[in-house]
């Protein structure tokens, strides 16, 4: 199996890449080694921080922080004493209902995730390593850990099937107390995470990239993607496409090109929700944007966990938004005011808009309610829901106006 090492992004570069999934489906340890070669963790650990900084790798779980910064903060906070020996957690919870990328990765390339976890653990001097995995990927991860002696110390914890189970403090809480809900403490996990110890928590895709960077280095990582969005990323393409699927794409790939690679007909797509349920809607005229933090920022969007939900032009965008916000309001941990009162009110307002029963000030009301919950919770759930609501109010203003008069623009198509 050859590994892509020299691609430089040009308009002619293929959208689809093959790095993380290069060993093929359900790769066992033998096939993994044949494809990627062995990783010398002890040799890689001392230079890992510098390689990550040079690589430009950002987290693939949603927030998109620079991977090296988290690692550096954990190193700084930790020492070898029992109370300050760091912990590393691989987060594969994937609570977002649309997302399948972490499940696909852990099922097909579990050894890359383990490599990244071992390398990161060695780099920070970790005393404990955890893999927090969703149910569909659990047996693949357990089987992979059992295949290799160097993974014997990894503890596997089953993730709850809830939207918030993958939120960083909820992961720590789940491992520590069995309750997969966010903590209301605001400190950084790198300083005080699991049982108060410095904790490095990375999404499993981030760890898999670390497993490759630890082998091949930063220059190799940057040989795919663009200068500002280096490497590759896994993308879940869902919604109105012939076959919902997970693709590995080059950094900087255009959204319309990713949709086309998934078999979608661009002319039939009216809008795409970028980044998942906490993401933002982009209408069809904006789908030439790259799926990168830099390119999406002017649109109020972010790649998030690499999710694209395509909406066919015959489907009602107002109804689709109302259903998602209803779901999000029901998924809160009900610990804070914005989730107890604000999100149900926001969901009710969107239901009114969808059914055509909304008063004239309903669009303004969704703005007011979004503003009222934004930044007021112990975690970012209200903020993400507010972001989605605002983007829908902006993107679908014409649809909303028609709904208020008992009509739906999509019914004409
Ligand atoms: S903001 Fe909402 S989801 Fe987050 S901790 Fe508070 S109640 Fe739970």
C-alpha cells in the first residue's frame, strides 16, 4: 500500500485523499504495519511537539484548536508526581447524530488512533491513557488494543449515545463519575482535568493524524491540503445525497467539490448545514467556499467536526431548522438557565415559523432568544444552538417571510 506523500494542492488536485484510511477496510495490526510501517514511539516523543507545531494540525473534533498548543499546555502543567502526572484521552464519542467519521475511522483504522494516543502519551509523560469510544466502534477498538502489547495500558470507556457526550468536560465527567454531562467548572482541562490532573483530550481523528505525523513528520503532513489548511480531514456527507458517506478530503477542498465527490447534483442543493447541528447554513451561492476555518469565517461558519448536511431544493429549510433546534433543546443537560428556559423558547419560536403560525415579530424574536442564551451556559451548547438559529434566520429570510403568509417557497420546486 502506498502512502500519499507528495501532493501539492492545485485546482487539479483530486478532492478525495487517502491517508488515514489507506490501509483499507477493517485493517488489523498486520495490515496496519504493512501499510504505514512501525512507529517508534520513544524516538518520536521528544520531537513531537515541534513537529505538530510545524505541521499546522488543528483539532478535528469541532473547536479546531492548534493540536500543538494543547500538548504544550499539558506538558507545562504536568510533572511526574502522582497528583500531576498527565492523562491523555482519545475522544471518539461522536454525539452529533449526523457524524459518522469517528466511527468509520475507529472501525477501519483503529491502530492509527492507538499510535497517536501512545505518541501523545509519551510526549506529555502520561500516567494514564483512555479511549472513549461510541458503541458502534467499541468492539473494533477493543480488538485492536488486544492485538498489540504496547497498547495494554489503554483503558477503554464506552461513550453514551447523547449529543453532549463528546463535549470535552462531559468526557472527563463520564470517565470520572459515569455521568456524561458537561461540568460547570470553567478551568482548562490541560491544567485540571480528570481527577484534577493535567489532561490532554484529543478527538480520535486528531490522534490518527498525530500517529502519521509522528512517523513521517510535519513536511509530509503539509504535502496535502493548503498552506492555511494543511493535511486531510474526514468529512461526513449527509442529507439529500445519493449515499450518505464519509470521505477523506484534502484541506482547502471546496464544499461543492466535496458534495460532488459524494455524488450530489449541485443544481439540486439549495443549502448546506456546515459543521453539524452547532454549525451554520450556507446557501447554494456560497458553496464554492473551501471547507476550512479561514474560508468559512466570513460566512459565520466553521468546519466543526467535518459535517455537511445537504438540503435538496424541494425540502423546506425552515422545517429542517425547526426540527434540529427542537432536537438540540431536548438534548441539553438541563443544568443551566439558558438550557432550561431559553432553548425550549427558541425551539417553540422555530416551530411557529415552520407551521406558518408565527406572529410578525417572530424572526426578530429568534434573534432575541439566541442573544439571550449565547455565552450564558456552563458549556457551549447554547452558543452552538444560537449560532445555528442566527444563520438560519439570515440564510432563509425569504422562506421565513413566505411561511408567515402560509406559503412555502420549496413547494414550488
Ligand atoms: S449550558 Fe446547557 S448543556 Fe451546557 S452544561 Fe449548562 S445545561 Fe448543560
